[in-house]
C-alpha cells in the first residue's frame, strides 16, 4: 500500500471513529446477553461496492419492563437485520502478509438499531462495539488475533444484538495469506478428454480448468495459448476455470501448443505451469485420402488375387496423432504406416485379399489426434477370370465326322479362347471367331474323340489352358463294306425266275447288327437287317419281278454305319422274262400256290444251309428270323403285282 493510501485510510478511520459513540471493548465491559434460539440464512459474498457473502443467525428474547399505571409499553419482537459491511476485509477479502500487521476493520450501518451491540468473533475470540445514534457501526479485530493462524480461507462472524436481546449473526469470509515462504502451485486438467481439440469441440469454445494451492478465492490466472490469452478465476473448491472462445481457436493454426498458466498469490509469489495441447480445429486440416495403383496396371488379376496385396496412397495433410485404417469386408481393420510426407501403405495378407475382391472396393478412414474423422472408398479393378469357352459347329447334326464329310473343309465358331490346339497343330480364330480345318487335316485325324486344348490370356496378365476331351468325333478310317452274292443263280432273270421265289444275300463289315441294308433292282426296293455275324439276306417273292422290262439292270445293295459312312455292292442282272414261256403259276388255286411256296421255301432253306455267308431269309423291312410265308406276304402286300 502506498503512503497516500495509508493516509487516506487513517483519515477515514478518524472520521468514522468520531461519528460512532462506542468503540470496541473487551468482553468484560459488555453485559452478558441472554441465551436465545438461533436461525441461519446464507447470503452472497461481496467485494467493495457489492453485496457481501454472509450467513445470518437470529435470536429472539422478549424482556418485560414494569408498567406505570395505564401506561402501555411497546416491545420490539423482531430480530435486527443482518449486518452488511461496506467493503470486504482488507478491501479485497484477502489479508496479505503486509496487511496482517494491522487491525482488521469492518464497518457499516444498521438503521434503527442505535445502541445495539455488534460482536466480531474469530478463532474463539470476540470484540464488541456499539451502534451509534446515527446507526453506524464499526467492528475491529487486533492484528495479534491473526498470529499463528495458518494461511488459507477463513470465516469470522458479525453478530448484532438489540436492546431486547434479540440477535442476528452474519459470517464474513476472507483469505489469509501471510506466509511469504509458501508459493502457489498450479496444475492443469486434461483438456477435452484427450488434450486435443477437434473441429466439433472448438465450436462452442474450449474450457480449461485445473487446481491451485495458496491462491485465494477469486484470484485471477492468466492462460496463454499461442497468441491468444484469456483469464481464469479461482473458485472456492480449489479449482480454477477459464475458457478459450471459438474465435481464439480459429485465430490459431492447427498444431501442438504449450498452454501456459500463470498466477500470483497476495504476497507476490508467482507460479507457472505448462500443458501440451493439440489443436486441429480447421476444416482445411481434414486430409484428402488418395490411392496409388494397387498393381502395376491398377488391375488385380488372378495371380495377384492369390498373393499379398500392397495398398498405398497419400494423405494431403498429416496432423499430430494421425492414423489411417483400411477396412475389409471381413470386418478386419488394417493399420497403415504414415510417413512424414503423408505417404501411407499397408500389406493385406493373401488370405484376406479375397474379402476385398468380393466387395470390389477398399474402404479407408483416417482419424487425427483430435478425433477428426475422414473416410473414403476406392473402387478396385478386378479381372480374375475369363468368359466361358464356347464352340459352335455343324457336322451332319451328330457331331461325328464321317468319311464323306471329311472330303470338305470344316469351319466352326470359337469364343473365349485365343488359340486352340488340335492333333498337334495350333489354330487361331479369325476376327469373326471362325476356325477352319482343311479336308486333309480332317482325314489325318485318327478315328475317335478329338481332343482340343484351348489357350487364353488377356491384357491384365491372366492366362490359363482348358482342355476339351471330345470336341467332336472322327469316324473316317474304319468304314463299312458290303458284298452281294450272285443272284438268281446266274444273275439272269427269265420267265421262270419271275414266277419263283429268290433268296438274295451277302455279307458286311463294320455295320452294327440290326443295321438296315437296301437292295435296289430297277424300280424295285427291298431291305434287310444285318445279322450278328455281319450277313444279311432277303427274299423276293414270285411275281415281284414281273414289272421289270427286259434288259440289263444294276442290282445294288447299300447301307451306312452310325457315322453315316456309306457302303455298297453291285451285280449286273440281265432280265429276259417276256420272251419266254408264260408264268407256270398262272391258273393255280390258292392251295396250289401255298403248296408251291412251301416247296420253294424248303429248297431255299437247303440252299442257305449250304452257303457259308448266308443268313436266314428275311423279307424287306423285317427284323425277325421267324419263317416268312405267303400268307404273311399277302397280309403285308395286299396290292401285289398281278401274276402273269
């Protein structure tokens, strides 16, 4: 305190003491006050010019006084109002070391309470004074009363007792900081839960708090963060609180700062505390996540899908505490490593690559030290397979190449293959997908299924080989054969032959049993089936040759195997039936005809038995070895040629 302030204080005290009627006196000089009930009331503390924090306790006691005659005495039955000092103790509510050597003074006015007693109580000691006739009161506590009292926050009590013995008590808080050897201490609480301020956390300002010792309630602390400064205030719980507003955050570049907290106690002792704090409060600090090519051509092929996959990229900005994580469809996270320049990378194990391929994308998210979150999705280019191989060809509708078909080139369509290999030769489809095998190449193929090997590759590095065991079937080298035995005994048909039954037969090779062979003679057609031993036979009935004019004919037997390969055999037959005798059957009855047929069959059967290549006689289109009779013929051929 300056000398000017000291003179002003002495002058004010002198004026005030002149105005009051009584001064503080010892407890022994004041009559005892009757005991009374108490009641408490809490009021706010005040600095000079403001309301004081007080607690009021009231007591009531009614005292009767003698009455003279009819004189009525009025007795006050309400306690006095609580005392409210004009200013705080030591003007600021704190007694510093240099102020502890002086008495503690409190003053005020208790209107209408002239003559009431004011008692100041502290540390089990009391000092009394009296309200003067104008209602002013003055309470003092000697400096010695503070000796031995520890530094800290304390409370004294002001009690006003009126003449009726009713009392009201008021508590006054103050700080005592007289030990100059004690220095204040400071600590800073964790800011925003993690000592990092995000964009969202900065919008409404950032509260900074901490604890302190040896600082009075209401003490001011200075908080400095970069270029921004704010103040904090000491609470009565030993904690201090301050706030940096959003504008303060926006004025600071993002980064790591050292928060500086300073405070000074009433004795001039200072304390400073530093606390690291990360600020990432600007949208411009949110990184843009980019991806490098996942492979040399940025396409994952089949081989690469079965290997470890390196995924990398760049963060446009790297903030303190930055992390980047790759997330797969298998719900696994893969932490990347981030370089100072923002380049990041991670290796996905081969066993997990398939999970990314199934989804077809990479999901990445980044989070910085302040928990600002950014995410992005990167689509993968995946080519791990080929379209199915497709071929289309027409070989007589049965996919079997016979000898006749092999006389011509074979063209067919191929899709999904770059080349194919047949019988050791490589073929490449043309622009329209067509492949052609020449006749000579077809004839060079061995009989049986034709195997083809398809080779395919693409621009992404995929390649494979597929084999078809039966592209088509070849049947050109083992062709069927037919023989035709001499007919009619001498390959001549005379009038007698026309009216007789005839067995026509021969043999075959490479024809399946049951295969049909067809016999043609002029405009006459007959058929038979091949037997198990390869032989075939058919019967020409009497009269069936009658329509043939005289002349030379080719009698031909033909057939084909399952592949369509043809076989045939021919005999030249001379017909001279119209220049000879008439038909010996003419004029015979049915019974006579049946007898003739029976005799003929017996003769033919004997002839067949003598032939090593003959089979049982069969009529055309019959597939049974059951004996064939004239009745059967008449049933099957009701419109037979007329007998001559």
